[in-house]
C-alpha cells in the first residue's frame, strides 16, 4: 500500500493519502519502458537534412575533358569528394510513426506515478484553487522541503493557478489531462491537486474493468 504526504495550502501536513493498488508497479516496468521509447521517438522532430549532389547549386557540367590532362577522371564539381559538393549518405528527414494505445498510455502514466510515489516524489496539495498570489505557491514549496523542480498537475478548473507559478524558477504547471509517463519521469516532485487525485483514482479504477 502506497501512501503520499498531503499538505494544506499553508503547508500544514495533513493525513497521508493512500494510493489505489492500480499505482503498483509490479509487472508493468516493460510497459513503462515501451511508453518512454514511444514518447522520446515522437519528441524527436527528425528534420536534419543534407543536400545530395543533385540538390547543391553548382554546375553539373563536366569539370574538364576525360583524357589527355594527366589528372584523374572527374565529372561535375557537385560530386561529394569536392568541397561545396553534395553529401553522400547524409541524414534525411524521417517521419516517426511509433504510437501507443490510449489504454496503455494511461496505465503507463499510473506506473510512472507509482514509481514516483515510492521515491517520495509525489505529494497531494489540498486547496490549490484558493491560491491568489505567487507567495502562496512559494510557501507551499518551502514547507514541502524537497529539493529540485516541482511540477503542479492542475485540473481544468484550476488551470488559472499556473499564472502564479511563472515567477518561480523551479516550478511549472501542466494540465492534469496532458500529464503522461514521460512528463512524470522528467518532473522531479509532482504536486497533485486533491481534486485531480480523486479523478486519477477514478480513472485507475475504471481502467481495471
């Protein structure tokens, strides 16, 4: 049974929140590895491109006559062996088509959250909707007493709270609906809104059916 620390808006430590068993990671690490591979591949734009000898802007005329010069035989100056010529076997733009079914992506998200919880890198915050200034967020972060970066997963109703995190260097806000296993993996400390956590529990239970 996994438990995570729960804090009020003023940083007061409340009763720990019990995570549902769907957050357990047993037998699911392969799924998480697959999800990470898909997210990393899709995040790689793959726009690197070099010009071939047909694409460089140089004359395609034969450099000099074939025989009688005493030199090696050459065609156009656009050949890859010349400076300013094309590149042989260089990188070309590619379209990455790796994908992950929604059900697998959702399960991988909760596996990642479960691993974070085991490391003590997930906390639940009660009352994030009441935040009215940056100082409120800073007080909460200071009371949590964990170094590194903080990622606040906000509900759609509370997304306006993100404006109060803009001046805090080590804190970012993401909509809970956009959270995935890759973002959780890179996140540092994940701060879940109490309302979001209830939604997460509900979704996890539905995914079990």
